[in-house]
C-alpha cells in the first residue's frame, strides 16, 4: 500500500498507522477533534494532507512522530491556510525546527473557507551535508499579519540563506500588488544579509 486516504470517520477515537514500510502519502479529512493519531515506522512517507486542525497540529508540532525521516529531510513543501488575524501557525515553525538538514523550504499560502484551516506537507529527500535552508520560497502571499510573521520567523531561522523568493497572490490588482511588494520589502529586507538574492514577483 502506497497511498492511504481516510475521510469522514467521525466515530473513530484512535487510529494507529504502524510498520507500513511502503506508504508514501496519507490523506485525513473530516475527523473527530478527539481522534488520537499515532504514526510509527513509515520510512517512505513523503506527503501528508489534512484539513483537520487538531490532527494537523499534532502531526506538525510533534516532529518526533516521524523523526527518522525529519532527520534526513532536505526539501519541504508546505501548503497551508492561516486565519487572518490569529497566531495559529506556531506548530508549523516547530515542524520546520524538527528538520535539522533542511535545504529548501517552500510555503504556499492558500485561500479557503473562513472556518477551515488545513495543512498539506510534502517532504523530498535530497543529498546534502549542509544543515540550514539555503532557499526559502513563499508563494500566494497577501501580506496578512500571520503570513508576514510566519515568513519573518522562518527566514530568521535560515542562517545560511542564499535566496528568498516571495510570490504575491495573483488575484491582486496592480495597485494592491505594489502595496504588498512595498510591505514585503520593508519587512524582510532589514533581516537579510546583503549576499542574499531577494526576489519579489
């Protein structure tokens, strides 16, 4: 079994996924907030997709659940929706901290229902001996307070950063885009070394 998708199981209280050595992706949607998820010995897992706030928080904040993989991960892609004005992203930062060999980090901010928050994670193992992200890419950004704060936190942790790419959400007008670009440069430029290639598009 390489791909596992479980949805709309409101009566499940505990779910354990163990010793599935070929499992590559998991999708969990619409679970009870009281569901306990345990993941052990899934060495090939590279993708996690969930819109369950509590489950996503549990997985992303407790990096030791998949610690054997996180110790080797070089490339992480995170897709997430954050509520506009509440600080609900710190589990993402803890997850990133749990990847000591991370080389490339991509965060895509997406729009979804006001009452829904979700995370989609993809990890890609690549060969490298360095231990800090060299490239950080933030896409779909609207420069909301949460997006900016998360971005600044992530970039601040990337002490070996060589390139920062910020892509503005495509649904913005020209005037709004220019305003967002100005704010992005104002927030990020002061914390970047002169040697960092800083691109805003």
